C-alpha cells in the first residue's frame, strides 16, 4: 500500500540544537517533495521544495535532502529557536497525479525549549 | 500579492443542517484547491478547480458535498445534511509557481 510516514509524532529539542525531521514514503514516485510549517489553528505555510534530481536544498537555517533510492527526505533546522516550534508537514507531488494536489504526511510536532 | 481569506473561521452546527464555506483569493489564481484536515492528520485533498472548471474530486467528497467557483475567483464548499464525521478544518489553497500552494486560515467545522 502507499504510505507517507513522518517519523516521530513529536520531537523535543533544546534551543540552539539542530532539529532533524524525517519523511519516508513507500510505493510512490514523487516528482518532488515539499515541506510546510503549520501553527495551531492556521493553514500550512510553504517552506521548501526539492525535486527528484536534487540532493539538497537550503534556505537560511533550513536544509532539505531528498534520497529517491531510500525514498526519504530529511528536513533540518539549524540553530533552532523557540519560534520554530510548530508542526512540520511533508507533501509529495506525484508524476501523473492530479494537477497540483499534494499527498501530505501526518506531520511532526516540533517543540524547541529555551 | 498573495493572500487567501476564508469565511467563516469557525462554524458550529447541528447534525443534519447544511453549511456553506467561502474562500476568497485576493488576486487571480487559476488553480484553487479544497482540503480537509482532522486532528493529528495532514490535509487531505477534496477537490480542485482550474478557473471555474472543477477538474477533480476526491473519493472523500461524498454526494453531500458540492463545490463551486462560478467566476473563477472565489469558491464555495457546501455540505448538506452534516454528520459528526464532517467535523474538521476545511482549508482552501491557491497554486503559486512551482506547484507551491498558499493556504488560507481554514474554517473549523464542529457538528454537534
């Protein structure tokens, strides 16, 4: 069956450390993968997109990797801050899939303690 | 400029009642999407519009659900004869470049 799994429903880390979130998928062939941030009671906010032919993407303190052999993406937040506390969602866009609809994982809730 | 507003932000209704939600992008976007999100889950695709044409519906969109985008700008999502299982956050999104999606704040529906 097709699955997207974001390891750890919750991740607690200390301020200043690097947070690493994982997104694994099975039986999908995504054209690309996106990461979103969602705060309680709000809609998701787009952070980064990485294509199947890209290994790594960076944006400020954020870094995403994409390994199509392992069927895995890692999302890193360096020098984490309490303001980074939120739920982070990965989403797959599929080849031959509907125009722009995304398949989302359940998300990982990140808490950064001061 | 990009922005999406949704109205209402919260809706409490009794089982069996009909409800309608509205999504207003502040500028023109060809593609508009509706998602449903329940607690602890990611957003689930419901339906999608290319301008005023509804191009795809998820199997989650039962006969009680209908969506429209009459002029290719705002969109409405109606649920008839609501059930408790319809309680969720309903999210609207527009597509930006590179298939990035810009989400509205959502409408939280509670069916009693």
